[in-house]
């Protein structure tokens, strides 16, 4: 499938939602992608099934604090330099690229990287959303190695990382991203085609496109974009439940860039005194409490959206006074398995609350 | 020249002095070296002149806070893994190794690394003493690139760094050393034989051995080890002036590990009310003030020595109550050139004082 200008914008819109507040602002990636299309570049999306078992399939994306990504421009050479270097490391050509995370700008960026390299993008990703740390990828959860990985920065610095400990890999990559200006491109978890088929979260790129298209089409028809989004997510099969968690106005916001992350919390007051919602985030929104009661927990998705336009608002774009709807969605099933929850469940982020599915917490599974 | 057990201990003693308080405690390297000799290993020292112009000559050593180096043991595989990886990067065998800095443990460690690789150590180094940062090497001062460099850590993590900016290289390497536990091995500034001859500080390994031997022999003969040290340093041609700056007892000490460095200051009170000396250090001692007046400035050497034994005391071994002699020595001429002072002079460490030679400040040049 060719991704055209409309699909690219839909992907940006859908990836912004799936970012759960993180993954980097997709707006910049969208502009870059549109410029590439205008120059005659093509973005080719292929299914996991189409990959040869011995293909070399490479997840990639940007690492760093989203607050930096909206202020510091890339050089444009990072991704290709990293991919070429990985080819040199492994002594063979890369056959396809996939997003390490479908959420936010990282859902789009690999399109440009793949086009530069002349290979397709796989309709799959490594997180089914966005997460702040590298070891939260499903490939680590399933025991695959992140290395060799290649981290490249706008200044031209290139770093090859080799370690058999994916937590050390994350620590090293994070330290590098901070040392190199807060944001860097990473090529990691090189996979065989067979590994990609067994472990990647398949269909997430097309799910993001469908989610974005649903919002666009509802707007065009004057229908409710939120209801259209929920239906599209459920229809994708990846995100079986979705719904609104809270409507209100942002009345309090704490946010700082710490250790390479955007960390903070936001409070939203309901209209006409209808309660209060509080979210905590580390790049991504991690927990939602309504009047003190937990209504959504990582790895389920929590995205703050503009109440009028249904545009997703990343954590670095949150502002006092915004009128918003907080939307939640069930995470892909792979992220809810017991082993996955040790890496991406509430405890992995320091929360004491045990994971409970968003559909249970909100009664969405009772019809 | 073969370095035997006596020469190895002399090198440790001399390198400790040339470390100017830093470079890592040589004691651990000495124990390792003695164990290698006992196993039948040989340490071969060759002159710069003996190198072929197209030889591949590789400086190496440890990076990190000395306070960590005395607490965290290496795995023993770091150096060889890094050297082998550099060979892979450059597609050729390494012909010889040299210490990136002659000061402290880093003056000895390359002997073991070279022996593992089966190549000799060159009688030369990249700093003529020890400095806390990678870009303070004479190779950077003379415009050579630090990259490709390879950083390896005890956990098995290996990182190849490529950047054409040696300051970025230092920042990246420092961040990696912190992320990997505070200490790591680095192979950097790969040189041709011709470059080594043109830029390395030649004769510094044998100067360190001679300095250590002078102290040992004076002790054996019941002579003044300090006078013997000053004479040996002057005789080496590299350190033309040396002498005592102050005798006293340590009465105050501030030291913390910050940003990957040991940073602090020490105050020494003269005996019988004979004034006060204060030193400031960042891994290495950088400035000495006697009763408020500057008497020695980086890049000249400032080493705190035990008043009775003439053992050098690294900054991480300083303790309240130690009875010490502060000894200074003129830095090698290459470090005093105008371009060098921009990298290793007082201003490079944030001091407002302009550099003045230690022999001028203390009247040693007036005979």
C-alpha cells in the first residue's frame, strides 16, 4: 500500500492519539513527510506476512524528551546514517523498517527513514502505542536483544551500542541522548523477518491511519469525531475498547524535563463543578484518577484531546485553560500479558496500584 | 626494554607523582601488573623512534571518577575488547599501545592491555601527566580526532563513538562512563606512527620509572627521597623544575563525586603556625595557593605526598590529619604553548588567574 498525502495526515492524527501523550509531536514529522511526497518520494507500507523469514527488519525512531523535540531541529541525516551503520555492523542490507513505537511522531518518522534507504515500512510496531523507555518494547519483553543498536544525533555524532542487557542499553541510550542535546535517532532491536512476525504488534500503522481517517471523516460529515475514533479503534482489533474518561478544563499543570524525560502531572476540572481528573505522565500519560479513583492505568492508553477539534494534545503541548476530553483505550493484548506488565504495567513506573483493564474500571465491557 | 617487577613498582610510584593527584590510584594496576609478571607475562617498552610511520598506535586508559575506581573492580576484559573492536573498526591490527595519560593508574594500565594484545607499549603518552577530560590530550590540542573511539565497561557493554568534534566526544564518553557505573575503559585518538612521533609526549614512561626509582633508591640509602625526585624529574628533560611548595597537616577537606568527577578542595596548615596552603581539584590538583597567593597553576604539576614516605596521595585518598608535603613540577613544554593553555590552562578549569610558570612563581629559575 502506498501512503499518500491524505493517509499521511491520517497517520499523524491517529499516531498522535496512540502516543498516549508521548512519542514526540507528530506535526513536525508530518511536515517533513509532506515535503518528501511533494518531491516525488513514495512511502510503501507492507504487511508482516509479506516479509521473508530471513529478512533483516529494523525498528527505529527518536529517543529523548518530547519537550526538546519541538524546539531542536534534526539535521535530517540522523536516520540514514544510523541505518547504514547498522548495515555495516551486520554485513548485510536492511530489507524493511518499522516504527519502534506507533505513537506520536515516531509513528511517522520511519516512513521518511525507509524512503531514504529505499525500503518499505512494515505495518507493525514495537509498542502498540508510545512508551518512554527502550526496554518497554515488546521485543525486550519477549527476550530479544536491542543490540547492536546505533544512536545518531544532529551534530553528526554516531554511537554503536553493544550490550546483552537491554536495561543497560536503555540507560546508555538515554545518557547519550541527554549528552547529545536531549534528542537522538535510534536504530535498535534488529529483527529477522520471522522474529518480526512472531513478536511485532502487527497492523498498528494501518490502525493509526484508520483512527486518523475516522476523525477526519466525522469532521467532514459534521459527526462526532470521538465516537468515530472509538469505533475505528475497536474495528482495528488492536484496541478493542475505547471511550471518553472526562471532559473539562486544564486548571493545573506541573511539567519538567528531568533525566531526559518530560515528567509531570495535569489537573482537569469538570464543567459546572462536575468533578476533577488528574493525570500523571513520564513523556506519556500513565495514570488517570477521577475524583481520586483510578479509571485508567498504563499500558492502557490515555490521551488528552481538544474538546472541539478532537486533536490529540501531547504532554509537552498541555496548557492551562485548554478545554479537553480525556480519552482512554484498551492496550493491545500483547501488552497486557503478565510478563509484559512487569515492563509496562503500573509498577514499572513506580505506581502502587495493580493493573486493572480500562474496560473493567469503566464498565465498558458490560455492554 | 623489558619492564620487570622493580621497574613496574618504580613506574607506579613515578606515575602516582605525575598524576598530580589524579589518573586513578596506581595501586590496583600495580597489583594486576605484578600478577601478570608472576604468570610469565612480559611488558615491552619501545621508543617512539622505533615505530614505523604507518604503524597503528593506540592511546588507551580508564575514564571516570577516581573515587569510583578504588571501589568498583574491572572485569579484566574491558581493554582487550576495546582494542579488538578498534581493530575491527579500522580493518587492521594495532601495532603498539600507549597511555593516554602517564599519570596515576593510567600510566600502568596500558602495559597489561598491550600484553594481552601481544604488542609493545610506547615510551610516550598523551598528557605528560593526568588531566580529567579527554580533550585535554595533546592529540586534541594538536588537532587530531579522538574517533573512532571505543568505550567498554565491566558489565560487558561496548560503545563505538564517532564524532568529528572532540568536545562532543568527551561529553559522550563522560555520559557513558557515568551511565555504566562511573568508570570505563577507553581506546581513543588512534594514531599513525608518524602522528605519534610528531605529537605524543615522548619519554614520559621512562621518566616516570626514573622518578619512581629515585624515590626508592633514596629510601634504600637513607637519603632525602624528595630531593632525589626533583633531580630525577629535572634529569628527564620533560619536567625541568621541581620542588617542595609546602609542608603541613591536612586540616580541611571537601570532596564530592559530581558529573563523573571527584571535585573538591583541601586545606593544609603549616607546622608551628607556618601559614596555610589550599588546593582545588577536579580529579587532579589544579591550583595551589599559599596564604592566598597562587604558587602553582595547571598544567604545572601539583602532588600531595606523604611527608615521611614520599608516597604520592591521590585526591581520592586525601584524609584529614595526613602530614604531607605538597610538591610541584614544571609541566612538559608542549603543555605550556599558547594553544595548549586554552585547553589545559587555568581558564579551561574556570579559574580567573592567568597561567604563570611554577618556576617563576617560586623563584626556582633564579638558580
